[in-house]
C-alpha cells in the first residue's frame, strides 16, 4: 500500500524557517517525480515544487523561488522541503504528492507572530 | 505555462448525473489533465487521468460511476448515480516540463 506521511509542520514566526519531511512507503521512491502542493485555509490547491527521480532537476513556483528548497533521499525513502524566510502568506496545509496519483494527509504550517 | 479553468460550483440531485468541465487555455488544448476529489476535511484523492485523445485511466478503487472524456480543449469528469459522498471539491491539474497548474476547483453540492 502506497503511503506518504508528512511531518515537521507547526507555528513559526515571520522570517523563520521550517523543514518538512515526507516518509514514503509501499513503492520505490526513485521511480517517481515527487511534488509539494499547498492549500491555504479555505482556498484551492497550489503547486509549490517538484523534484526529478534522481534529484538532479528541481522546479519551483515563482512565489517560493529562492526561499524554498526541495530535496530527496531515495536511500531513506524521504522527501523534504526546506522553507526559509517564511511569510504569513505561506500559511497552508502542505501535501506531499507522488507524481500526480497519491497524496499524503497533509501537514499544517502557520506563519504568525 | 499551461492554464486550466473550472466553474466554481455545480449541483446535482441524489441519483442523477453531473458533468464537470476543465478547460485548457492558450494553446494547450492537447494536454493531458488529471482530476482530483477533495471531500470536506480530507486530503485530495486522485480520480483519473484524461489524455488529449479523450481516453482516461482511473485510480485504484475509483467507482465505475466516475468517467472522463474530452471535447477540444475541454476535459470532463462525469459522475453518474450521484451519492451523498460525492459532495466535494473537484480539481483538475495539468503540467508542462517545469510547472504544474491546478484549476480553481468546482464545489459539487448534492441536493
């Protein structure tokens, strides 16, 4: 059974940093592109970042470029999102997504003083 | 980058059918899209992929009541014999080499 479990969310002050993790199981992580997608409270889905199977290619939404870094460790079956210089508008539930076909349960990130 | 648009809301009666539309904009009419369902308070769930040819492939466990199709730049999600649990937000998504894009979502109300 494919499972994606996010962790590392919480409350952080504006300008602060947070690192999200996604533990993957039930499939071979290195076979898939992986993505982070977020959803602000009461709003729609927004793609944040994606990473190629071997980690050599990374893509970012303009809103997070230069502040967020996606990475992966296929040997540990883990996906990461390092979030720096956080802003209030980054407040959202963040989902780990396998390609387009499996979603994690999401983790809430709140940026507030 | 591609752009997809969706109607913000739709409604249908229990046991009836509804067809939701996702429209590809600006020269991307041949693109593949995927449909996701998000029930209230839950994570999104992948429903199906609809190719530019109109063929569709559903995710594991998606009921037969759900089907996909296309006409030109429009991609459709049809739900037949609507059940109460189908009340949800439905998002379409597409991508190019560098980015992925979601539509704004359609909120389906079951009457």
